C-alpha cells in the first residue's frame, strides 16, 4: 500500500511511521514539503505519488491562538481538509482524517456518540467541525476519526509538560473539573492501520479514545505515579486540584469530553486505547531521554 501522510511532525505521524508495515510505501509531508492549503499542490502530489490512501494528521492545534487567528485555523483545519478529501476522491484513494472531541460543547451527561449533534464552543472546534463536513461533502467515502487528549513519547503533550514542570518547581496544580479520555498516539496509529487493512474501505465517522476517563488532575496523578515507579529519585511535586475558573483561557474548553467508542469496537473489534499501560512505557522512554 502507498500512503501519503500529512503532518509528518505530529506525534501521531511519528507513531504511525513507527508502526506501518515494512512493505508499505510512505511519503510523509509537512507544511514545508506540501502546503495542503494549496489545492493545486495537493493535486500535483497525489498525481505524482498515486497513493492508495491519504492519512491527514496535519492540524492547526493552537487552541487559544485560534480565537484571534480564525482564518489560519480554518485554512488548515477546514479548507485544506477539503483539498485532501477531493484529491483522494479523484484518485480513488482512501482518505482518513483525524478530528477531535472539541466538536462537542462538553455540556453532555453521557459519552458522546458519533451521531450526536456537534456544537463546538471555540474557534478551533468550529474549524475542525467544518473540516469534517467539508471532507464528507468532497468525498462521501471519507473516514473521520475523532480522538482526544493525545500523548506519546514524541512532541509536546501533557505528559512531557508535567514531567518538565515537576523538575522545575513544586507545588503544581491541575484542573479537576474537565474530564476526558487520554489516548496513546501509538494505539490510535495501530487502529488506523487496522482500518486501512480492511478489504472494503471504511467510511463515515468513528470515535477512538482511551478506555478510562479522568480529569486533568487525575491524569497528572497517574503521570507522577508512573514516573516514581520508573525512577525512585523522581521529584514528585505537591499537586493541587483547581477549577478551570482559576485558569481562564482565551478559548473555552469542554468540561465533559468523553467519546463513546462502541461503534469502532462493534464494527471492527478495535478496543479503546489502554492508555494506563501505554503511559508507563511513554514515561519510561521520556525519563531515559531526559524528557
């Protein structure tokens, strides 16, 4: 299989490249090698490489910055997604796009299902919602995977941030009234590969996140516990639970971000990310590398 992978510097792209079968041919692009907001550039790349599938991990993810830079957020998270989906449709290639829990407003009381009404509460979520709609309008066979709270041994994420903060100071604080599902990017990568290996192209919207929901405060507790088990000399900081009202941000965050993953498990036997197991491995790698 020939894969065109966008967003090559993302933690998900790194994890995918670690796991793709050796006999698959991959071109991994970033904004320097392929401007996905340029429809002609996308078409030329697809015509040249002739991929069997396009996997889009590229995204504008600066949630707070997006509030004052909506044009840039929509260019990458919406218009560029349309370009990729349309190019895939014309080339008869599969198209997988990664979306987010932020398409929901977080006011729900039960895990969000794929068919639930989207109502994003910030510009980032609005741009990602627009990207989903544009992908499906350009290419009805698009596969959209919504995920949340990604972490891995690569790039900037909550796990690396907490480890670095613990080394710098104590006490620390973490928000207790925002709940979601941490997801190991390596597990999401494995799910993407399994979906690509299906004999019939998978289409529509699916959720894939971790199997246990926690608050940011609880997630931080898990991180420090894993670190202390890996390295007895790790400086465990005093950790305080605080409300999001004590840390106002430009973009409001959903208070309840739990996604229901029963559809992907029922259809393909793909189980939610075992993020607690993965966390121990990720923390071990980060501690060994000096973070």
